[in-house]
C-alpha cells in the first residue's frame, strides 16, 4: 500500500505539466518536482517501453488488506491495534481511480499521451525518486511479520491529500519502526491541517473537457473557497458519503454542514450534466458536418442549459433553420462581414438576383444582412456578458396578472387562491422563493400570465455600447449601412437577446426557489426524524375515524404489539366504548394515548380530554398527544408492513405505526417514503429527482448520526446507514441470523458484498452494545458451544477464531483473533482506534472506563492542562479527529443525542377556536416550517401561522441545543395571538420565545 500514494503522486504531477494554462496553475504551489516532470516530455524514444508499466501495482493493494486482516487484533494495548490501510489511503487513491476512469473515456491519442507521461515520470533520473520507488518495491515484497510493526498508520483525516502536496523524502526517512504514511504526515502537515492551495488543484480533470475549470465555477456558484471545492470533488469522486465526510473528514471541507455539502454536490452534478450534454451536442453537430471553430468555442463556453439551448437551437435536427441561416444559404454572410470589416467597398446592389427569392430586391438583401448581423451579435460572448452585467445593476421586475381565458376553464376557487398575484410586480432581486413557486403554479394552471420587464434604458445603453465599441465598423460606413447596423441591434435585442435573458432570469429564479424549497423540506424532515424518542412506555395508538370506527393498538416498551381493537366513539356508543378503553388501559398499565391527526382527530381528542378531565381512568394518570399520521395509510398497505405485521388488518397497522412514531420516530418514519411525510412546501412543483435525492440523503444523515445497534436493528433501518444499501443490509441480517450476533466491527468485513470502501463508510455509524455481547459470550462460554466454526474460550476475555474459508480471498480471514472492543459502542471510527488507545494511555485510563464520569473528568482536566491543539499535534492527528475521539470516550453506553431535543407535547385538556382572544399567550408545537412562515399547533384544531418577519434571531434560544438555526417541526414555542379570522379559520401568531 505504501506504493500507491507515490503512484498517485507521479500521475498527478504529470497532469500538472500538461495543464499549465489551467486557471488553477497560478494557485498551485510551484516546486522543483514540476520542473523535473516537464523534462520528462523530451525523450519521446522512451514512450514505447511499456514493460515498465507491467509492474503488478494493481495486485499489490489486493494483497495488503489480507495481511492487515490477519494481523488485526483489538485489545487494551495501545500499540496492538492494527488498522486496515484502505481506510486511510482510500482518498489518496482517488486521483488514480479518477484518472483511470477518465482515460477510458478519452480518445486513443490522449490515452497514449497519458501513458507516455506516466512512463517518463516513472523513469525520471532524480536520485531521491529512484530510491523511493525501490524502497516501495522492497516494502511490498516484505513478509507479513516485517510489515507488522509498519502498518499501524495514523488514521488521520487529512493524510490522503498529502500524496499530492508533500515534499519528496529521502531513503533515510523509511524505518521499520514507524509507518511511512505517518512519517510523511509528520513532515508535510504536522497538525493535519488541510492544504488550502493544493499543489494539484488543477489536476481535477473531468471526463468531459470544457473551456472553464469546474473547481473555479463551483467555487463561484457556491461561494466556497477553491481548496474546499477541490477537496469536496475528490471526496465525492472517491464515493465518500455525506455523513462520513461531515463526521470524519471535517477539516477537509472547512467545517461545512450537511446542507451546504449537499448543495455543492448538487451544483457539481449540474455542471457535469451540462458538460456531458455539450459534448453530445458537439458530436451530433459534427456528424451533420455543420461544426465550425467559432461554434465549437461557443459550445465549450456554455455553463448552463439556457446558454447551450441558445447556441445549439439553430442546429437542431428537423429545424427549418433560423432567419440568419436562410440568409447565409443565399450567400449574404460575406456582405455582413464586409459591412463590419471594410464597409467602404460594400455594394449591396451587386447581390441582387431578380429570380431568386430573398435576393430579388435591395430591401430583401438588407433584411438578410440584418438577420445575419443580429445572429452574430446575439451569439457573441462579450456582448452577452455585457448585457448580463448591465442587467445586474438595473431594475428588472417580474410581473404576473390574471390570464384572460382563466375564468372560462378554471374553477373560481382556484382563481381565488392566486388573488395576491393577479396584479403583482416585484424586483427580481427582492422576490421571495415562495412567490416564484406560487407564480409558476398559477402559470401552469393557466390562471396567471407572467412576464419579465426590462426597461428601455437597458436597451438604449446596450445599443450605444455596441455601436461605439464591440460592433463598430473598422472604417467609415455610409449612413444606409449604419442604418442596417442599428436595425440589426434592435432586431437582435428584441427577437433574440431579450427572450434569452427572460429565460435565464426565470430559470435562475425557479431553480433557486426549487432548491430552497427542497432544502426547507430536508431541514423539516431532519427535525422530525430527530424528535426525541419516548422509550420505556406502553403506548396506545389511535387512528381516528367516523363510520369505520377508531382503530386502537397497544404496543409494549420494546415496540411489540400487545393488543389491537376497534371502538366506535362517534356513533352514539361513546359511553359504552369508554369502558372498553379503560379496561384495556388498566390491563396493560398504559397511561399514554397517541392520536393521529387525520379525519375525526378533533372529535377523538375532545372525547379523551373529557374523560381525562373527569378522572375517568383513575388510578391511571392518562395523558395524550397528537402526532402526524402522514404516510401511515400508505405504509400500512406496503409490502414492508405486510412482512413486518403479517395477517394484521391494514387499518390496525396504521394505529401501530402512529404509536411507534412517538416511541421511536426515526425507526418508524424511515419506513415511509420521505415525500409522503408532509412537511414540505410546493413539493409537487419541484424536481422530483432532486427532492428524492435530497430527502434520501437527509434520512441517511439522520440514521447514521444517531447510529444503529447492529445486533438488534431492523433491515429497513440498516439500509439507510451510510455506505449500505438494501442488498448489503439484507446480507448483514442474514449473516447475523446464521452466525449469531456481531462481536466487533471487524466481523462486518466477512459479510458478502461489504468491501473495504463500504466498511470504511459504515463502520463509524454502527454500534455494538457491549452488555449484549458480554451476555451472549458468557452463555456461549458456559455451553462451550461452537457457532459456524467460531471457537469460544474463557481465557483473556472472549477469543473467537474464525475457521470458515470463503470463496473470495478478500473475505477470507483465517486465524483472526476477535474480541469485544468497547470502542465499538462509540462514534469513534476504526481507523482512529490507534489514536484513541494512545490518548487513553496519555490520560492513564482504560477501555473499561468509557462513558463514566471519572473518564470525563480526567479528559477535561487533561485538556485544560495541555490544550487540544498540542495534544493533537503530539498524537499526529487533527483537532477534529481528536474531538470525535473525546466525544466518543465521554458518551455513556447507549448514548442518544436525540434526548437533548423536545419530546411530544402531552396534554390533558383541549381549547376551541372560539375560546381564543387576541393577545392570548399560548404554548404550541411547530408543525411545519416554510419560506413565508411557521405553522404552529396550539391545540385548537387549526394551526396558527407565525409570519417569517416575526421570527427573529433574538427570539431563538442560544443556550439550548438546537437541531438547526431556524425553527422546525417538533420544537415547542410560546406564542401570542395577533389576529383571528374565524370564517377563513386563520390564526396569526407572534413568536415570543422558543421553549
């Protein structure tokens, strides 16, 4: 594995020499190695020597993991923890993998050139490099015993980038007592700090080459530093997941949060799709024989779909051609160019052909030249850049009005919904996202007519600039020719440029609004998923209904179904059914009722509130809460529900789901497709692909950060862990059922389909409960049983030897000594176990003390004495990695950070809408957050709205732990009633404070 970073380095530097004109070359750190690499271009005679390239570098990474597995042992000894090398070097290989991927898609000539560079760079005459390559070959041929003391890498989160930016090392730097990667890290980045100006920043080459640099454009669009964008691209190219990056690679992304990282990934994907579409268009136009150098340059400059559409529209198959194309076919292009370059010799009368349509009169010829000039102006990059810049500083407004035919074809109720936008005008720089989405919906329903208004002053200044600068004839032009040029400018602006600008403005506004809507949906979903669970209670779930009755389900503290029933509370049988409900609550000692917020919710809530106020359920002190039942009915008829609750009526399954949503919201809500949870805004009007990708990413983030106990979690929950999918989750469950519980995280490597990359991504988010393992192992020790070739002994804890030989070598782990490791119950990644053990030795503690108050006290006193930066430097890691280790050591067993957040709002009484008065102060729970306000359930059957202008930073709690900067579903707030509109059932609230 030690040769891989060097191989990546050789390749990366080669690309630097080829890409000297890249805009990133100025930011790259110049070094002597670059000069040496440039010299490798000269001896072309060395290129055919392909034998050197046949060195089995591809096989080396496959052998090393097996050696690692065979020597991997987890124990209390701080030096006895060997960490798999792939975990640390995976990103270092990213450049190689990325280049290999691109080479396949490049032309044959590019392939040969790239290989030639690699050979020449590999045969460089520099002595240090020759020594290094020899040392690499020797180290790869060493036996497993020799490598044993060499493989304990420092699992730092920034090591992987140093292969591209570190200084060359001499042969003397390689010792058997210390890892080469660790040594390189010490010299290049002592504190593991990210390299802001990467030496190979301009080496991020995409599969499709454009005239713009993807890192530069990504940085401009997201307002994120260049070095961060370069790191993010490499991390995503190496198939790292967002939860893994956020927790274990934080210093490489400059502490960005998950939402910002998702936005960067989305923008990156958009740029790649544009680049791919551009090259597909180029290939198509080349096949038709219409490609010109000017057109190729214009296409390669396109950064958006709107620009590409504008440039490529005239060349679409089946198009009858533009006015300019028809004029060119008549041979008038030369006249148009002469008018600009040498108007003194232009004689339009010489082009007259009486028998040819379009050339029969002088007026026809002038019109044709005008169309060609207008087309040239509208496709000129400098001209378009000027008009775009001009529009940025001028007043551009978007207007909407009632469509003339709307009253005939559309329902009047739908028209009334858009009353605010029937005579609406707003500056495009000030318009709100929800207003754009509302206008777009009205336009799609044929209720509204929308247009972008650009003032005449913009047009006049544009035409003046064109005449005086960009499109000024090179010599004197007669008045009649200048008139043609003026007409061309007017025609170009009105017919071509203005529609293009309108499309760009509308597309940009819509895209931003859709992104913000999706991000808002994601934030709301995160808040809902991270609602604090209510463990240890027996719950009664109630799915309200009228004719078909209210469905009841009683579940145990472990979510087992104890009883299901149906009661008819709203058909005149309420008193008789009360006896049944009381008997059920007493029999199962249940004092918490969970009511779904669907049909008949208000009446069911009043029914239970009345019985509670009368103390009907004595001696039980019964409370109730209202929970969203969005998606419960869809889930109840799904195959997953049928598999989980076979033979149970779908209506009763809904009641079970409602109760479980309070007991463990995350575990229950992940079973439902996120878009059915109903906490979004205009979710049906936005890109469904973007919505699904974002919401799935949010679910993965939430499940991963909460963590799952691998030995008791469900398959549905497991598939949402970072690095896993449905097949891998299924394989894990099957392995668990066949072989018994997982003893430590290393056993995950034995699961079919779970390779090194998947293990790296998921390992830190999977927990192994130590009490459960101790109980299991003690039972096995007493019976001296054997499970699937796993021998259990009572010496030195629990040692388990796996004798099963798999078909694949990568899954063979013979003679691996497995022990329960207390670190497996923490958020510490296996790649950092060595650092964690060394840190424990510094504070003179053991693994047995993890999560205890004494441990926390010792860590805090040690940090105060030494300082976290100094400790991280001493351990040769980063501050962020050390902080994760400290957090993991401080957290008690079965720690759940969701307990810091609000629990459901349990009530005993009810308030009616008619009881409200202006000025009344109430407490409520946030139901949904939108871009225009916050909807709050205040217990009157209708949610009140806090306008967004009333939600200020001063009113948001700063001391309390929060899931996001803004309000979101589940948070409890204190509000004051500002206005009550009973006919429209609308309540306007003011936020007093967050509880």
